[in-house]
C-alpha cells in the first residue's frame, strides 16, 4: 500500500496536498523538510541527469527503506512512496491515475494561467481531493488482493491436481494417515477457498511447505516402490504435465516438479 502521497507545484515547490498512510504519525514540520529535500533532489536530477547521454531525469529511487516515484504533469509533481519491494510499474500506474484524477478535478498551474492566475490557484483548498485519493488507493489494494487470490488459487489448484495423481501410488493412504500432509488439508479446506483467505496467505511459506511435502512424498515412494516408481510417474504424471504445463509454469511450480519428480 502507498505510504505517502504528495502533490507539489513544480515552479514554487509549494506542497498542495500531502496524505500519509503510515501507522506512525510524523510531525508536519519533519515531513515538510523531508519533502523539500526530495523536491530539491528532483530539480537537481531534472537539470543534471537529463543532460546526460540517456537524456532522462529522476523517476524513482529507493531511500529510507521505501521506494519513491515521481511523475510530472502540467506543472505539477506527484510523489508517492511505498515499500521498496513494490513493483515500479504498479506504482507508476497508481501515480498516473492519481495525477489524472486530480487534474480533472482541480485543473493545473498551466490551466490557471488563462483563468484565475497561478498564485490564486495555488492557494486553493485541495483537501476535498482526499476522499477520492483514499478511494483510489483502496480500489488498488482490492485489485491487488484479487490478483494475488487468483494466482494463489491457480497455484493451489495445480498442487491439488498433483496430489490427486499421487493417490494412485501404492501406499499413499498410509502416508496421509501418518499425518505428514496436514498443510494440504489446511490449504485445501473448502471453507477457506475465498479471496480474503487466499490473499492473506504467506505465499513463500506455503511454497516452502509444499515443496518439502513433495520431496518427502517422493523420498517415501523411492524407498517403497524402487524400480516401479518410474512406471507410476510415466503413467500418472507425464500425461498431466503435457496437458497442463502452461498453467504449471504460470503457477511457478515447474522447477520444483522437475526437481521432485525427475
């Protein structure tokens, strides 16, 4: 989620709107001073870096444990900060939507040149934009949850298909009864297959546990089936891999399967 959003007049450096979504409140004077430093860095980058061979100024940077993105539009600079791990394209899209919505509602310094005048426009009350800003960010978070849930659903569905094929292996029921597959029972409980549950899952932790389970299953069958193991793999897994390999790769479980099965 976005942690900070600032809208600044490029010419004067005036902060038109600042919205913080951090859990810990920071003093206004500290925020303003920090923003002025960032704004100065932006101006320096625009004049110095844009003259380099790449011809590009500053668009983003990682600082203070967060990722900062800048977008300039019609004399305004839109600045957003979020976790350093956030994908740059996602942050760029969010900031673009915020910029478009703000300018549609209030206009810009460029527009004010032909109407009220820039100084009068800068002194306007932009706080009515805050509810719309909150709504934009909330909608983006919901979209992220839906996307994460869909990916997790595909991943777990692929794993379930794999587990269904293991059921044809002799001795699988004894392995289940031994209590070694509890994580699958938890992940595949019908009552839990909803967006809120799936989006709350720690994907990396689930992947590590399932990877460990798959290796444990194969170790069990290697010890108990011996030379027969290759027959069961070719009989029950190879046809499935051929028919569903695109989704297996999309779920990013292909490398694990190659290691486990082969």
